[in-house]
């Protein structure tokens, strides 16, 4: 009797779940599956891993849970050591699989890896959609080109995308063959990688992700429309790391929220769905323009006269610029691996515009510490903030960090949480301690230059310096 076809289901770190997992469901429908994860040195070499400590922590926790769930269903998640481009073709041959199924990645290095793997395999590598709501690279303007403006992209997605309902998790899985079991190597621990565990990070894994989603649906979604920009309120979903590592699929979040249309504030639901479409826009843009990770979207920004400013950089990265909302964001990042979305915009703008430091330096720093650090999303956020990106903030809009703080953190709750030396300052000075009279500073225990710095640069001067540089560099050639 012929044995059923055997599929290698390749989990790749952006789909660490069993619910709504297309490759797993498809493989099972047609025969046996061997679930595999590759501990590729591209991420798991200790030197590489130490450069992304928070993402590695979240990933290892998620991987551990995935392995536990797969085991409880009767199978084994086989972890393999080595480069994907060598390991996958080798085991596919040794285990006699009829194909390899995985989710498609949009990043240029992921696409190059997949092309190499496909070339080395003797069986097909099939890449399924699932990382985005709609396949990247498919929505086109009337003239057939990729969108570079968000609103028409969003309209087109809402008109054309048939967003699939999430697939159920399998209730059992077939056992893997013994030759696969022999190859299994347990993933390294954090300490083996030389990383200290950060207890303030969100816990990884599919179960914690579902809990976060449920909490958001019951407590956050109703206030999302009005509260999402407020730094001191807990009104956003905090699902970005789950989306990044795929502990929840983006379409399952889409439907969980869209289905609340009837019993929740319409504006909140719409606003949230629009944010998910912003993510689609980042992914689509990177798919169509793989160079974005290296160069500005607008070519006029090439060779922009960014400054070398080691002292300014250090002050920004360590949260010592003297602008409380900017410093609070820097502290939140290092402490928790997360930064509120509004604070990301303010602090990124400050680095590029006030300090005139290359957005790529900030982009790299965020990628090091953000648990949700995502190539497409982070690059889009930084290019938006600098002014060089697709549908970016125009260069001449320079956020005033004091005004932004006063608008989005009026009582200073966010600043007080992350900058304890300022905790006792009255709200009217919390975003500009240098303006407080000496007795007020003294009563609050603030000693400028000692326990909180003077501003590294004056706002009006910095604004003008950036505008002069940008106008001179971006002026149309005669
Ligand atoms: C400089 C900068 C860097 C950023 N880097 C990243 C990154 O590395 N990874 C990342 O996931 N997001 C990034 N963002 C986008 C956004 O700030 C975060 O997705 C959001 O703050 C995450 O919090 P949340 O899940 O509570 O968001 P919510 O407000 O609850 O939004 C839900 C989801 O919608 C998407 N989303 C929300 N806002 C945006 C946005 N402005 N652009 C694109 N998608 C959005 C995210 O997937 C988010 O998880 C960045 C933004 C900026 C300005």
C-alpha cells in the first residue's frame, strides 16, 4: 500500500502558532506533516542574538509554547541547527518529503533565502499567504504601478481584498518519523546565547497573545478611537509583537475587531482596522521596493547632510536629551522593549530633525530593542518621521516635543512613569522643567544638570537648522 504524501511544514519565526496556520492545514489535508523550525545562525549565532535580545526572548518563549502544543497534539516540532539554505534541502531529501510548505516573507533577504532554498530542493517549495491581509504586490493604481500614497491604497484594499476568515487549529497531528526525531536539537536557552532575561517584556506564545487580544476587545477597543494617541492611557492593543512573530495571525485580529462593528464604537473599530492597513502599506511598499531597507524612498533624500553627533546620539539613546517626552520614550524602550506609537513618532522626529542624525541610526537602535522590531514596519516608521518615505510626514512639519507632550500627555503620567526624578513636578512644567521657577524645581526635588539634564539643543534653533538643511538639499535642481 502507498504511504500518504509527507509534507515538511517549515515554521519560520513569523508564524509561531497553530491557529490559522495555512501551511499546517494544507499539509494535513493531503497527508502527513513534519513540523520544522531551523535555528539558523543568521539569528541564533550568539553575537547576532545579542543584537536583538528582546526579540530573541519573545521568540524563544513562543517557540517553547509552540513545541508544547504540537507535542500535546501528538507530533514533535523538530528543531534543526544550521543554515536554512543547507538544512531544509538536506532533510527534505533524507525524510523523503514530497514538498515543503511555509508562509511567504516579504523582506528582501527572506526572499533571497527562499529562492536559494527552492533552487536547492528536489521537491517544490510552496509559499502561502498569511503574513498580510492581502498578498503584497497585488494592489495597483490605475496606471498599474504600486501605490505610494496611503489613502488610495487603503481604499483599494477595502474594495478588492477578500480577507479570509481564520482557519481552525488542528485537533490532532500525526507522529513524526523516527529519522526526523533523531535530528532534533533543543533550542538554546537565553543564557547560552549570552542574553539576560528582561522580566518587563510581554510574555511570548500563542496563549498569551489570545489573552492580550481578548483584553483589548473587552477593555481597550471601545476607547481606541479617542485614546490611542494618549501616552498615559492604555488604549492601544499592544499586539504588535504578536503580529510580528505570528503568535496571532493578522487576519484573525482583523476579524475579531471587525466583528465588533455592531456592538462597539464604529469610529474605534474603523480606526483600528485602518492601522492594520498601515501595516499592509509598509509590507506592500517593501515588497515592491526592496531597496527601502537601504535607501530613502524619495531619491532627493540620498546623501542628505545628516550630522555626526556622538554626544547628541548618546543623549537620545540613553534618554538624556532634557526633553522629558523624548527621554521617557528612550527609557520605555530599553526597559520594556515597547514604545507607545505616538512616542515613537515624537522621538524619531527629534532624532532626525532636532539632532539632524541619520534616521538609519535610529532605525537600527529600535531594531535592537523593540520586541515588535519589524523590518518593514520600522523602516516605514523611520522614513515617515524623517520625511523621506512613502506618504511621509512633510519635512517642514517639525514636531515641537513640548507641545506634543502637553497635547498627548497633559498630566505627565507617561513622563512621571519613566522619569522618576521629575515625578513631583507640577503638570504645567512637566514637559519643560527648564521653565519652572527655582522654588518649584526645589520643591519637586529637581536639580537641572544634576538629576535631570538641561536640553541638549534649543527647539527654535534646532527647527531652523533642520529646515535650512532640508530646503538647501531638497530644492529642485534648476
Ligand atoms: C519610528 C517608528 C518605528 C516603528 N517601528 C515599528 C516596528 O518595528 N514594528 C511595528 O510593528 N510597528 C512599528 N511602528 C508602528 C507603530 O508605532 C506600532 O505598530 C504600534 O505603536 C504598536 O503598538 P500597538 O500594537 O499597541 O498598536 P495599535 O495602535 O493597537 O495598532 C494595532 C496594530 O496596527 C499596526 N499599526 C499601528 N500603528 C501603525 C503605524 N503607524 N504604521 C504601521 N502599522 C501600524 C501594528 O501592527 C499594530 O500592532 C513604528 C512607528 C514609528 C513611528
